[in-house]
C-alpha cells in the first residue's frame, strides 16, 4: 500500500471542519502550557495559585485531576456539544435501552456529587470526626437501628441503647465522622482517580495503537511485543513494589494514591492499545480512508478524523472496565494497608470501619453503605459500557 | 515464519521481558535505601552487619550479578527472622495451590459453560439474570464479600471448625475443610469475571455466518457448541491470562488475610506489614515471572489450537 507524503498540510486545512479541530488542539495545548507554568510556579513557591483561587493546597493528585478535566473537556464534552446532531442521535439510541439510561443517570449523579458534594461536606478537613464529650468519638448507628454503647450518643438513648438519628442518617465512622459525608468525599476521590485514569489510558493507548497500525512492520511488532510484556505484569504487584520503594525513600508507611493511579494508568493501557490498533488496521483498508489519503490528508489527520472516532465505541467499553478495576483495586489496597491514608476514599472508610475493634457488632454500616455505593457505581459503569458499545458504534444500524 | 521460528521468537521476547522486569525491580530497590537497617538496629550497632549480610556496600554491578544469580538458583536469602525465603515461599505456595488450582479450574469451566449456555438463548430472562449476577459479582469488593461470608459462617451458622488450625498439617481433614470457604470466595469471584467474557465472546461468535450455516444444515446443539468453543478458545485463553491472572493474586491476598490461611497471599501481606523486603520481592517477582512464562505457554497453546496463528499474522 503506497502512502503519498504530502508536504503542505494546509491542503486539508482548507476544509472548515478540520481547521476547527486544529483550533481545538491548539487551545488544548495552550491550556496545558498554562497548567504547566502554574504547576512549576506553585512547586517553586513563586505563586501559590491554588491558595489564591481555591484557598486549598493542591496535591499532585489535584494537579493531575485538573489536567484530566481539561482533556475530557476538550476531547469529550466539547465534541459532544459542537456536534449536536450526533449527540442527539446517541442519546436517542441510549434512551431505547432502559437500563443504560438508568445507568447513565446514575453516573451523571455520581459525577455531580463528586464535583459539587465536597463543597458541602468538606473532604479537605482532617480525617477526624466530631468529638463527643471527653474527646470520645461518636459511635452512631444508622437511622432505624440501635446499639448497646456506653459512649456519647447523638440520638435518643433508651435503656442504655443508642438509637440512630437523622443527623447521621447512615451512622458514623469509628473516627466519629458522618458516613454520608465520607461517602460524598469518597465520591470526589473516586471521580478524581477515574478521570485521571481515563486521561492517562486513552491518549497513551490511542497514540501507541495508531502508531503501530500506521507504520506497521518492525514498529508494530516492537510495540505489540512490549504491550505483551507489560500486560503480563500485574499492576497490583507493581503498586506494592512502588509503594515499598517510595516508603523507603519517605520512611513512612502510608501509601500514595497518586502512585496507585499513575502505576495503574501506565500499566493498563495495553489492552486498549490493542483494540485501537485492530480498529485502525481495519480502517486503513476502507475506501474513505484511501480517498482521504489520496486527497492529501496527512497520516496524523487521518488518524484523528477517521480512526479515533471509529475506535471510540470499543475504547469506551474497555475504559469502563478499567475504571471499575481501579475503583475496586483502590478499596482492596486500602484494606491491605497500602492504599492512601490521607484521602477519604471509599476504601478508607470501609477499612477503618472493618478494622475497628467493634466490627462487625458495630461499624458494619461503615462497610456496608460505601460498598453498596461502590457496587452501584461499578454496575452502572458496566451496563453503560456494554450499551455504549452498541450506541456509538457507527456500524450498528 | 514457521511454527518453530515463531515459538523461538516468542521465547526470546519472554526472556527479554523477564530480564527487563528483574532488572527494573533491582534498580528501583538498589537506588532506594533499605529502612530495615534503621528499624532493626535502632542504635546503629548492627547496621554494618545488616548491610554486609545484604551485600549493600558492594559495587552496583556486583550486586546486580548476585541478585540475578540468586533468582536463577532460587537462592533468595533469608527473612528478617532468619528463615530461608525459598522454603517459606514453597510452604506457602503449597497451601495456596491446594485450593487455587481447583477453584480456577471450576470457575473457568463453569464460567465458559454458563456463558455459552445463556448466549445460545438470547432475549431470555435467564440471560438477563446471569448478566445481573455477573455484574454484581464483579462489583462487590472481594474483602467485603469475604468478610460477609466469614461472619455469616461464624456468627449465624455457628461453624467454628472452618478456621485454619496452624498447629496441624495442611493435609488434615480439618485444614482441608478450612480451605473450602476461601476457595468458594475465589471461585465465585473468578466465575463472575469469566462469565462476563465468555458470554460476550459467545454472543459474538454465534452471530457469525458459519453458525447460521450450521443451523441451516440442521446441526444439533452439540455441534454448534463445539464450533463456538473452538473459535472462542484463543480469545478466552488470552482473557484468562490478561484479566484473570491479575485478579487472582489480588483476590488471593484478601481471602487469605481474612480467613487466616497461611498461603502465598498471607506471606505477601506479612511481608508488607513487617516491611520484610526479601519476602516482598520474592512474592511479587516470582508471580510476575510465572505469568510471563504462562504467556509463552499460552502462545504455544495458540499455535496448537488455532492453526491460523502459525502464519505469523495475528
């Protein structure tokens, strides 16, 4: 297959639609540059932008979150907003499936809760709860339950049994914090790590997958063999090893959530890259791609306007599975003591409750309710992922 | 490329990958200071001995060579307590393999069987029910499920003999019974995942033309099943390696910690808790190498199952 090399890419730029795409890329790069400058300024202590804007000290995870939001805004929300007819068509097809619609609504609720919930519940406050008298944390069962408890009680105390109160509808954690508030705070953490994971996985997988498909030959062989090796190394072990190495350097035992996300993001793009590659290979042979090539479109532009949009549906499904893995892995790592000890994630709430001396007589609510929330989120992701494969696939009728 | 060349080629890649992984781990740990030297010898009296025992003061390339040699000869050094790691690892692995092999086999066979069964009955209530089960089974964190099972067994059913007795040998009636509960949790967890892939893979294959041709020729269910299995085998095998293996280890650690089984997972957990570098390295590096070898075996199996692969095209 011959691929003409066109020196001046302006030929394709004459097309109005293409130049808008290019403008978007430039805008994204601009935002990225501003972010980098701000990060460096913040890091060197020249200008604490996070304090000025949010009166809150950004961690590495927060910076990555901002980057990830920029990626999603420019390459997910913006295209959906610009191409309204296509979005409406997706929506119509999604509406046909009741369960997919329900999952979509649930996930939108999660995103909104994660974005705006913490403004009400303040997850940035230290992870210590409200103290009762004498500095003993409250132990409050959920509404409708009562426990035998000698300590402070916010609800009605009848015959020495502490009853649940609507002040803490789902009870309190062993630290005396409201479980509802911790679930909301955990939603923010879950949103952060999922969005970061997507913003790492998808660009990497797309670049590698399309490079392998476009150049073929040795490049393809090398990249795919590398993916093979990378996929045969379980991320779980790399996280353990990395946390240990980091612990050696920091000399403390707490794990880093940033590290978990980074390792997960950089270890798990292989499967998606494979999907992108096979989609791209299939597309290389199609007539409209041939036509585009003959018309003088550059390889880069072909990949962007034809290959990536067509691979999106399979990428979506793969990404929903990966996010689910990440959320589940995070709770497991917390339980094993190598998760974050400073982020109020769902895993943190579950672990502190499950490791409490009074579990499971007390504090079962601190495990059960976050687990239900997590399960709902993961099930919704799975259903939507499976449905999206059908909805966004241009080859489906 | 003929089959022999292809396999040699893949073998070379496996060796290169294993070497890369080992070297990477060595470098990460060689460049980071070991806190054990401060923790075990707070006064600093035995630090020199600690460092000498671990060869920390030798030049980097000598340490690298002895590290590689150690892995190749299964000479893994000793734990913080002085037990040989190779022996500890072998004991723990025996316990784990005793129930794991059966669990994985059961989960894979049942997962593929049920997945194929429901895929052949599209739009049925059964398909929906199975989908729901696999979604939910996947979505509940293992440690929550294991805790739930544990407390139901102990608190509500009053079964106390299910706890592993560390005083007794592995192959005694009591301890083998104690393995059933963790084995059950592992099986259900893997079953849910395998079911998901087997179902979607089977649905995919069942839509192809040759299946319709089979139906048109009036072939029975058994023939269709055989064709689907033959066509799906390669991708299901690769799902097994790329997805299940990663999950198996996570599930193992959680289950063994909760049910207090002195197996591989607990050894890894203990290594993390006691910050025993030797144990952590042995329990993470060996599975990584094992999976790489497994991947190679998978490639060999591919060429036997699916003759199309021999041509070199994927």
